[in-house]
């Protein structure tokens, strides 16, 4: 069954603005990951946050995890046109097999 | 060097045919996966192989059969193709299942179109 649900489905912003995407899930998890997919390409791992962590940073990326609300957010600061892509969250439960949602399609206008 | 490579990248075929998609990883990973991405971009797990052993099969029709000759290869064979099989199929690998490190390395995808 589908585990992660990204929100919004689509996001359109101007270069330089921040982009925030959210992920909600239904059951307890071991960790949550964010991936990026450029059009016509495979997914690329961005960041992993464990269930006992609340926030992680990587460059212009900031990920938060709220296990009480079963939700995570991905913030991309000072967005660039090259950030245009789809972003997916993936959750891992007991089987440790990452389960994905439908992603958020981000368009950054130059 | 491509870490996870899958062939072919595009595949167009008629209903009822049988086709295969090949996947190879040169990362020395123990676990490989097949995911299906539909037209709405939903990415669904199909199979996972750990050290050549099938460890999960998520309600996939038995027309789909994964074959792993060794831990670096996980091929997907599909019999009697149906229109609904049209999708992009992604192969992926990870270092070890059960450690929670979890990072998947994906191939570039194989777009299957069934006419």
C-alpha cells in the first residue's frame, strides 16, 4: 500500500524563492528519504532522516521530520532553475524497502 | 562508469508479446529492486532481491518474473504483455537491506509501451 503522500502535487515559483514540499505517511517508520527526479531520468537520493532525528541540512536543503504528526518537509532555499524536477519522499518501515508516493513537481522560473 | 544500468531504455511492443528488461549494478550492492512508475508518476515497488533471494513481491501478477543470475544482475521478464503494463520500469540497488541506511541508486529507467 502507498505509504508517503507528497503535497502539493505541483509547485511553481520564481528563481530565488524558497520551495517547501511536504510528505505525510500513515504508519511508524524507521527513516524517511527524499529523492529528486529530473524529467526522463532516474531518481537521485538527496537526504535521509532517521525517526529519532528532527532536522537535517545538506547545502540548500533542509528536511524536518515530525513523527507525532507523521509528516516531513523538504525546504529548498534560494531556488534555481536547475532545481526544476520532481521530488519524492520514501519511507522505510520494518521491511526496510523504501516506499514512494507520487511526488511533487517543482518548476522554478528563471 | 554507470552505477546501475538497465537496457533497453525504450521498448515498444504489441499486446501478448513477451519481453525482458535487463539490469546490472557495479556498486557491489547486496540488494536490487524493480519499481514501476505509472503515468501519474506513482512509483511502486515490484520486487526486491537480496543476495539472489526474492524477499518481497508486492501483489505483482505472475506474468512478471524477476531473474537474478548473480547479485550484480536483476532482470525482469514479462509474459503476455497487456496495455496496462505500459509504464517506466526502474531498477535500483542498495548496499544492504536491514541496516536502515536505505539509500537507493536508480537506473535511468526503461519506458515500456504496449500497443
